[in-house]
C-alpha cells in the first residue's frame, strides 16, 4: 500500500487506516439465499452463505478463466493474472474500497500461484495496480434512496434523454475526488452550453460545410504554420489525455479534450472555410481538410467519455466498423449452468489511440446533429416528476 503514492488520496488514506485496525473478518452470513459454503460443518447448514463481497471479487478471476475457455485458449487467463506486464485497474464507489484494496489482495495472496486452478507452483496472481473510487453523489441536495423514490433509474432516463450527455455530466461534474450534487438545472446547462455549444457545434458546422461544398474529404494544398500548429496541438492530446486517463484523472482528461475542441472551433471561426470556397477554392479545401482531420482525432479522444456520439462522427466521416463496440450478451455454459455474459468481438474494433490519418477522397455522410438542445422546461418537468414520486 505504501508503494502506491499515485493512488487517489481518498482510496489510499482510507485503506491505510483500515490496515491500522486490521482484525479477523467473517466471510459467512446467515441467509437463505446466496452461494452455499462447500466446507464440512457449513455445507449442511441451510442458512449459511458466503458473504457476497468475498464471493463477488473472485468473479474478476473466474470470469477471466471462463473467457479463456470460451475463446478456445484455456490458458489465456494467465496472460492477465500471472504476468507483470498486465495492468489491473478497479473502479467503484467509496463504500467498496475495502473489498478491492484489502480483502481482494488478501484472497489473491492466499491463493498463491493460482492454487489448484494454476496447477500449483505457478506465478503469483497479479495484485491491483490501481484502484479508483469516487466519493458520494447526491441529487438535488438529497441522498439517493430507492425506498423513498428519490432516484434516477437509468431506463427511465434513457427514455427521455441520450446517454452521452449524462456520461459527460457525471465525468465533468461528478464526485471524482469529493462529494457532488446532481441537479437538473446543471445537467441542462452543461448539455447546452458546453457539450452542444462546443463539440457538437464544431462537428456540425465543419461536416456540414465540407459535405455541402465537397461531398468527400478534400485534397489539401500546402499547410500553413497555423494549420500545422493546430494539427500538432490536437495530436499532442493523445499523450496528455492518455496519461490523465491512466492516472484516473477523468475530469481533467475530458476537460483537456474539450479545450482542444475549443481551439479547433476557434480555428474554424478564424479561417471561415465556407466563405473561402467562393474566394480561394484551394485554400478552402486545405482548411476543410485540416478541420476534418482535427475532428477525426477529437472523435477518438472523446470516445472513452462519449462512445455513442463518437461512433456517429466516425460514420459521418465515411469510416466503416466500430471504434469500440458494440457489446453484446452471449450464452455461456451448458445445461443447468447456462448463463448470459456481457462481451464483444474486441478483435474487430478499429479504434486506435493515435492522431487522424484521414484520407482525401473519403466520402462524407450527410451530417446530423450529435446532441439535442434541452429546453429549460426540462428542469421543472423533472423536479415535478420527483415531487410526485416522493408523494406516492
């Protein structure tokens, strides 16, 4: 633990405090549901079950073993769990820190070199490298509570709004390092004044002008110093944003990507390529190419945060395939052991964490808006919905 100076302070300090007061902890519960305990003296007791958080973290390893078997390479799990080259990162809320920084490492150490699964004598199982935990999120000043109907159910939210604006809000203003409060007014403001006005506006006006005037990615002429500087600045984002993501600084990573989008927006405003078309067709083609290439790079930088709309931009630029996704449910196991697993054909993903290599002549699709402008009435409507739920 002392070696992880790079961990978030809330995770590290909480974990070290637990170690100061470490004591035996039972892994059974008196319940009539859950996983039975396959140990003599316990197996016969109908009301003894394994504590869910002792059992749940084992799923990280067991799911990897199952994945390896499903792919036809049953030893593939070792590449993740018995090599120092792997990087293990865990994400959870603050109330689950203890299970990932104390209990799970203890289980892994106790299982030794893979135990029976690893054939005994194998390499030590990989311990957590990074543990990211958020603080608490409240809504409109109150604690979330399903029993009091003070909550947001994801399916209900997606019936009325798109997923990426919610992802944006929770990263840009969420409880990354301190408690935060979700408000509908702030959700509407960030959707309209930040996401739509910056990134959405850049994509819409750049692709609309390019599609209307060229229909394809135009052939550029000689790039000016301004053009080169813009593309170099956006390309530098892959190192900067990538390092912030790896360090768990997701808010900073998203903020840097939005800053880069602002610089491209300013470039487009300054160069006004739609006006250049009538005065200098060659320069217009170059400016459109530079702007489209910048949008192409930004599309990738935004993908970890805004995967759905990034895929839309990918397709509008004339690409095939998925940057990352889609995920799908598949049936695994046999007979009574059949169950669904969430997975995907990861080898088919075409996304690469690198600057654009947009090719002239690539056909552009007809643009469509990435984000919807939300009316201020959304705030009153949602607050009224919450009041009705509270009264029910």
